[in-house]
C-alpha cells in the first residue's frame, strides 16, 4: 500500500513510476515494446520510469499497456459508507456546477 503520510507529490510520482518499471520488467517487455504499444516514444517511457517529465496521459497509456488500467479506474471513487453518503453522492452526480458562496465581508 502507498503510504501518503508526509510525502511530497514528486515522491509519490517517483514511486508509481518505479512500480511501472518493475511491472514492465516482470512482463519481460522492453521500453521500446511498451512505447510502440502505447503510441509514445521510447525516451518518453524512459523518462516516465525515471520520474522525469511525467504526464498523466502517458502514465495512463503505459499502465494500460501493462494491464493495470483497473487500478487507475479506482482512483477517487466515492466514499460511500452510509446511506446518507449514497444519497448525497446521487444528488451531486446530477449537479454540474457548485454555486458560489456569497461573501459576508
């Protein structure tokens, strides 16, 4: 599990990128193999694995090639622990804008 306590965003990105590299190696794929299947350049895969110049789009492409898109789909799922949470989520899922609060100052 990813420990997010006292962690910077760049540290999290670096860990995720290292895991993508480990997954690629476990699948016995070269960076060129992944790049070709993801539709990106080999040096982009290299930079991604090193945690440099990481775009979310490229990370998703590589994760999909490695068969790990389900983990990404699980990001930011709603926390529905009670019936009230479910009702609130259903109501907000239909709303497209959040009304701006009036300044009381």
